[in-house]
C-alpha cells in the first residue's frame, strides 16, 4: 500500500539520538537489520511523503546525512531523552505538521502511517499518538508544529515525558491492536536478531 502524499503538508522526524543503553551503547539507528541500517528502513518508508526529512542524531552525523534533508541534535550533551529530539525537530520543521517515528520500529507500514495522518487530518490542532491496548506510543505520532512553544515551555518547566505532555495537550489516539506486530520495538540485540525473520 503506497503512502498517501496528499495534504496536510508534513515534515518527518526520525528519532535516532538516544544513548543506546540496551544496545550496549551502540548507535541504534545504524545497526543492521535485513542487510541495511535500521534508519534506512524508516527513511525508505517516509521519503515519498515529504521534502523535509529530519533526523535527530547526537553522533555519527556523517552517516545519517545521507538519509536526511536536515540533521538536528540535542542542545544538551547528556542524552536527556526523546523529548529533546522532538524539540529540535519542531524548531526546524518547515511544514504545519511533524510526523515522528523512532528508528527502531522497522515493521511500521504505509497503512499505519496513512491511518495516523487521517486521524491528524480530522484533529489538525492536536497531537495524535498510536495507542495499543492500554499503552500509548508517544514517539509514533503527529504534532502540529504550532505547538512548538507549548512544548518548549513545558521543557523549561521540567517536563521530560512526551506521553504526559501530549496527553496534557489533548492528544488523540490512533487505536491499534494490543499485539500489533507493526509496533515491535527492536531495542535490544536479542530482539534485533530474533525479529530478523519477520517479513517487512
């Protein structure tokens, strides 16, 4: 199923700026899966969607540059968490909405992206996050870039949880099955290996 590239206009932010603690400190987005870096799988999925593809990375920028229109990094050297990367993406995004994906969910497909965008189109002023069962996935979301000042204010007030912040802003949920395989998070070496047999 191809991605629908109709409006709203979107920037895309791929989050790959973490410490990679569960991967032994390795840069997760550059680890290979099915013969390519994890970041390449997400980049290939969203590339048709935007002329403003942003990658949040805090190291190895020379490798990530090949996959992005813009690179951003945290304004703190201590890996303060994904909300820091989201802030940086919002600050540079050129379109009215920012689609955000983490680098370690290579099973995400075009249908999920289209469903997320349709939900955002119906709720254009609110954050839209994936929800499966009782769990929210705040790093698989769409944010109106007009909320960048709200995010910035919350950050300076000490907020570090994207889930808590987006819900406070009235965040909507795109309901997915509780065991949706598209949401498999390959964030340990074991998962990266065992999931390699799952078809994309």
